[in-house]
């Protein structure tokens, strides 16, 4: 099981995320594509086991990542990129 935590603006202690969602892991897949529900947030993932009582036992935790906004910047300075071909 993968558990994805929203950890924006907090020091994550393992049980204090703003929200989380679970992704079932099946087969021998070594990568996943996830639909992240909210942009402009910080997330981390845990891989673990669901317990018989409905709990979650984390085995490993990822580094935090930032999911950027899903629209162009309002700043004119950031609206263009220069590409230099070499």
C-alpha cells in the first residue's frame, strides 16, 4: 500500500498530515503514476502494510516533494522561458 500525505507547511511526524490517500500496490510493478488531487502543495509517500484492524504500518517514507501549480504564472517575468541550443 502507498499512502500519500499532504504535508504542506507542517513538520510531518507520521500522523499529522492535512490529508492522505491510499493507493493499492499489486503485482511486480516498480513504478506508479498518481493523480495528485491538489496542486501547489507538499507531499510525501509511505509504503506500508494495512493491518487487520484497519490501521497502517509504514515501512519506508519518501523525501517531501513540491507539486507546482497547474496553471501559468501571473508574473510577466515568469511567463517566458529562453531555450539555448548548443
